[in-house]
C-alpha cells in the first residue's frame, strides 16, 4: 500500500507522478511502478535513466525496504536506530 505520492516538475520534461513508500530501515523514499502493489521499484540512475527492479521487504519487521538495505540483510528499523542514538546522546 503506497504511503505517499511524488510529483516532480521539470520545465524541460513531462510531469512525473508516482506512488511512494519509505524504507523502514533507512527512511529513503522508494518510487513504485503503478499498479504493482510495491512489488516493482523504479530506480533512478546517475545518468538520469530509470529502470524497474523487483521490490524488497523485510521478513522480520514486515515493511518495505530499499534495495541497498535489503542487500545488508539485517533488520534494524529506523525507529530502533533513532532510539539508540537518543540513548547515546
């Protein structure tokens, strides 16, 4: 289920609108391919092109995760990371 909606306006390009979710491990905004129920992510590359990648989820906290966090392979939700930072401060 999408959590947000992005509208990107660039005068040199067509209006770009997509559903979004946030990675539960780092908070990164993840753009979703329409009508895929979070199973396909849209990834922007440094050269400006977009590709489609299979989406990812955490089996521990059951939330959507970005592909870099999925590659790490451990579950450390953002809320847990923030609570640890507050305890150290």
